[in-house]
C-alpha cells in the first residue's frame, strides 16, 4: 500500500478530485494548508499598501492506493494539476505498513 500526498493549487482541487474518481480512487483526504517553495511567497497591493505574503494557500490531497495502481494515480494528478507555472506543487509517495478499516476491521487493500 502507498500513501500519495499531493500539494496542489486550490483552484485545481475539483479537477483533481474528478479525475481521481474517474480512474477509480474511492476516497481521499483534503486539507487546506499554507506553505512556500522556491518562490518564497510574493508581494501584493491592498488599498495602496504593499505587503508580503510569505505562506501561499495550497491544498493537500492524501490518497491511499494499492502498489499496482500507483502510476495511474500519479499520472492523473500530474496531468490535471499542472499549469506550467511556478507553484504547481509537489507529490510525495510513502509506504504504508498497514491499513485498517475501523468499522469492519478489514486490513490491507480491502480496507482501502
């Protein structure tokens, strides 16, 4: 089992959710987060005053998938979340030792 954690731009969430559903992802966890990468924030103008935005709003999408389904999931996220601009995000891949569905006690792939 693999945990795919994708940090994406907020306006891409609905598209990413729809594409993941189309390829067979049955559930995901979505969290609103803030952070920065190489762009190190930016400056904005509000009522004539310039101020620095150091942490950019992003969306963290977490999906647990079977090993055989990983590449299809990654391709779907990369294709959909890519705008070609700085700040598109990152994808992190982690191994899961075990997954347990609390309601039924199912384990492994059956729990996902």
